[in-house]
C-alpha cells in the first residue's frame, strides 16, 4: 500500500485550496475578494486540512496569491458581526493561535511561501512557520496600532523569530518592511526574485528528510522553547481586550464604512 492509498479523500473548502503532491501538502489561502483576510471559516478550514494531512505530510507549504499573502483580520466580517451584536463570536482568537502553534510545533516542516503584501495577522502566519521563503517584492507590516489594537497573538511568534526589539519596532512604527530587510532581521529565511524557483530548490532537499526525524526535531524544539504555550493566556486576554474595546470597534467600523483611518477627520 502506497502513500496515495492512505491519503484522505479530496475535500472542498470555502476559503482555502489544498492539494497533496507526494509528501508535500500545499495550503493556499483563497479569499481574493477579501485580501485573504482571516475569518473563522479560514481558520477552521486550515485546521481541518492539517487534521487530514499532517500524518502523511513531511512538509506543509502555506501560500497566498501573487499580489497578497494575507492582510490580517477580517474587518468587514468583524464590523458586520459588531452591528449584529456578536462581534467576538466568530473572531475569538484562540482557534487562530492554535493553528499558528500547529504550524510552529506540528509533526511536519511548515513553509511560508510569501508573495505580495503581508499585514497584521498575515505576519502571524509567516512567523509561525519553520521556514519562510519570499519573493523580493513582498512587503511586511503590522498595522494594528493604527486602530487602537495590538498584535497580541502575533507577538509570541514574531518575538521567537526576530527578537523583542525588532518586533516592538514593527508594532510601534507600523512601518512597512521590504522582503530584503525582513531577511536581514530573520523574519524571512531566503529571498529571491522568483520565489517559485526558490521554493522548489528547498523542497528538493526537504523531501529527502525522514518523517520520524522531522517529528523528533519539532518535538525537541518545542521543548527547548515553550514560550508559545506559556504566554498563550496572556496573548488571548490582551487580544480580546483590544478587539472588544468599543472605541476600537468604532474605529474599525468607520474604516470599513468610509476608508478613513481613526486620525483622519471627516470631509
């Protein structure tokens, strides 16, 4: 019996596309109309895809569209739910945090293949992955503070990757950073003009690794640094406080309705 005999039956998802190529599972964010923003359905779809494929996959490749990797929180959906009085129900942070932790600690090599814009929670997806491969035109930013928010759930993963000082700078400056700068900081591991070629070159070597060795290394790494589990309650508490603050919800609603940032006055 081969790997194809053990592979799960194809599943249709609302927000992602999934395919298995030998022992590589490709998960592509597929909400182009919404900038691949993070909805509860997106998180549930990714969690289901990992459930279905992580036992067989040596490598999980997470990617977005050529123009946009992921723009962060689904402000449209949050505003819609806020108007209905259920702002947090479908946007609770724990399922998202748990998916990121699975990318960081799961029994596979997680690879972020990054093209285009990456913002806010999109940076969380990137920072959670074991290996980050990027096209040189990709741009990374944390915009949360502009809306009175804070990247509470992103920070544990980002700090683990680039350190507190650089994570703090990205948070407080809200300044976009190009891929080459992100590579110097350690957020990106390798960067080239053609990231498809870069990805293929890395997969050639990663496919040679033994699944048991990958699991052993990932388990050991998680034991060496248990910060993601240790700070989870603090991250969730801080995230919920920020995203349930009425003033912040007003800022988000105003931005959705008018496109104006909190500091911009009405015309």
